[in-house]
């Protein structure tokens, strides 16, 4: 998606006593209905192929005014009285038994800058202390200095990552400046040719050095995401061959920096979009993870159709398996079909089944579940599924404890066949003490 939040609701802060209530709400975390803004110009996730206004664009007629710099409760604020904090949905037990193995590592996109870091703890509390192991942010794509990592908020994300060795930082990196300026195909084609020839290598070397200096050399780098769409200047469609050469130069350049341990992720949109994403795949030597951005769209498409469509969810899993790569879902969430708890339930089950390296939901309206009150039913499904959960390494899930089996009958001597044999047999076997009276 273009890096502008969809400002679904905006409210001006009241003065006097109302300001006290808003401060209290912010201290407890973003209120329902609050839509985070991103003043950094960093890319904000969402579906591509459906252009959104560029930074500084005039709002469409009838659009709501721009939101304030801080999230505000989506409630009517009286001029003098103090409004109550928004009610938090009650936690209900899951409708199906919890899976035996732990959930894959997960997180959310909450904002690109320092506010995203602050909201990680708040979202964790909303999820009953669930461990948000994945932080996700985006570099702006306005100028080359942005792509070189010359943005202050990277320090806050580095501090968050380094506070716990189990955490993972995912960073989306544009491949071109003016990345959302509506650059025509002819110019994109020329930029890809120049990139493939090495003209832009030094910008990515500078980024690699910046990340190593911040002590986050193991960052997952989502290079040129959604390249199969039409939104970004780093799209693949005008010249797939030079796009792949350009990707390979970037990875080679960044891997040459001492101290780096980067993992490079190739992440298209789900489905064919403008071009089949398989035509843009740069090769196994320079790809460590095969991701997919997948939103609940188009309107009327069921989850089963999202699985079966050409270049859809199943094709993604099959392609990654054929290439020996883990999968990931850096962007996913609700969209064209509104508050759709069935989509939320099925997508969470899909990831539980296929064990991605990580997933991060896009959490603002219309996609989100915590900072958006448009999706209460889906929010409950998400919260119930991940409430209090601690992720496990998806590559080495802990084995489930074998069942205890039925009680042994009297006058029976148990046979020790080993724990796992008994597990597969469904319990212990025994030898009846009166076996000889039953022979012959």
C-alpha cells in the first residue's frame, strides 16, 4: 500500500477537562477507533494496486480533516464533562481447542517511528501479556538519505530489538527514491537499468553500515516489497530481468559489509496483481525468506478462493517449499470485506498450520484489530487466539506431551514399551496375570 494511513476517523481534541481524559486514554494505549499517523513519510502497509494519496496531497471532497499527531478516542467528547474510557471487549474462550504447538512469532505494524515502539507494550497488555516477538517498521522512500537509514526512529527500534535476544526486527526497504511519486513505466525501466548496473550500490552499503553500527545486523530486510503491483517506483513489471539483477546487486553489496547477518525477504502481493510475482523472483542465492502481503480482498472473495487463486496463498507455500525457504506474512489484515471474523479465523489457522517464520498484522483502519474499532468481531477472534500466548521457534516446535491413556484393568502387568511407542499406541499395553488360563 502507499505509505499514507487511511484516516477513517479524525477527531479534534477538546480543551479543558476533556484533555485530561484524552491523556488518560493515551497512557493506557491507543483507544478504539484511533488511527495512527506517520509523520516520517515511511511506507505504511496496505494493499497495492489501489493508489492512495501521496504525502501532502489534498484530501478528496468530503474527506475528514487530518488527525492530530496523537491517537484520539473515537467517542463524542462533551465540552465540559470527562468522557469514560472506551470499553475493552471481554476475553472469551476460543471456539476451538488451542493448538498443541505454540504459535509462530508474531507482532504488528503500529507506526513507523518511535510511537510504534511505545505501542508494542500496550498491544501486549491488550493481548493479556502475549509476547510480541516481531517489530515491523518501514524506511521512507522520499529521498536516498531515507533509504540509507538516515532516520532517527531506527535507534528506538534498535533499542527495542536489543532488549531481548528472542526479538526480531523486520524493516521494509524501498529500492528507489520518489518511491510513491507515480513515476511512469518508462522512467522506472531506466531506473532499474541503472540499478542493475550498480549506480545505486553505495546507498545500500550505507544502510548496511548504519544497521551494523546500531547493533541490529540480523535485521530481516523486506526489499522492494509488493513488486508485482503498480504502486511503487521499485515495481518489477516494466523490466523484470533488470529488477532481478538490481536485487542481486543490493544483496551482494549489503552482505559485503563486515558484521552483517541480514536475512533478505522477497515479498509480493497475494495473487497475480500487475505481473506474476514468480517472474520477479531473483533466485535462491540472494533470497532467505519468501513472504507474502495478503489482505482480505477483493470484495466477495472467500478465504478458500484466496488460497486457490493463481499466485495465491497455496501457490506461495508451494513455491517456498520447492525452493527450500521459510515463509512469512509481513502484511496482512482486513480490507474490502469489512469486519470479517471468518477471514480472521481462517488466516490465523492458516498460519498455525503452515508455520511462517513470523507474521505482523497491519493494525490501523480499515485493516486492524486494536487501533481500529471498525472490526469488533474480528478483533475478538484475534484477541482470543493470541491472548497470553508465547511464540515458539516455528522451525523447532516442542513436541506435545503424549496422552496418559486409559486406566489399566486389574490383574494386569504393564509392559514398558517406551514413552513414544505408548503414545502412538494410545496408551500402555499389559499382560494379564491369568494369561495361561486362557491358552489352549
